């Protein structure tokens, strides 16, 4: 009699446990829950990417300072921070013809 009661109770407890586990899994797979999980993962990935970018930038600044020290470029003159002068491009004269008198068409050679 006690044996049957023990196994009945153990079976009922296992059934309740399994039912709760399945219900939690079903709730986790609803569209709203999946969307919330995806949003959380995206925000977390964005934070990690931002931290990585900041670490890379800090490393670049440190390495640039090391190279500047090694090359003796500690202090740049004030003019070096200004923009370089604008270049003037000479316009090509489109009126000039080739020496043989006819215009050249590169597709004629094929």
C-alpha cells in the first residue's frame, strides 16, 4: 500500500514538473517572447561592438603616440593641423586633334 502511494506521488510530481517545463518552453517560443529575446541580443551585441570600437580607437591613439615618440614627431607645428592648400587642376583642351587629323576611336582597333 505504501509502495503504491509512493509511486503514485512520484508520478504525479514528475507530471507536474514536466507540465511546468513544457509550459515555460511554449511561452519562450511565442512571437512576442522571441522578438524580445532578439531585441535584447541586438542591444547586447551593439554594446559589445561599441566597446570594441572604443578599445580599437584607444589602441590606435596609443600606437600613434608610440610611433610619434619613436620617430621624433612629438610636437607638430600649428600649420600641420590646417587643411592643405587646394589643388588646381589644369583643364584639358578638347579642341586639340591628333596629329594625323582624324579623331581616335579605340574601338576601331578591334
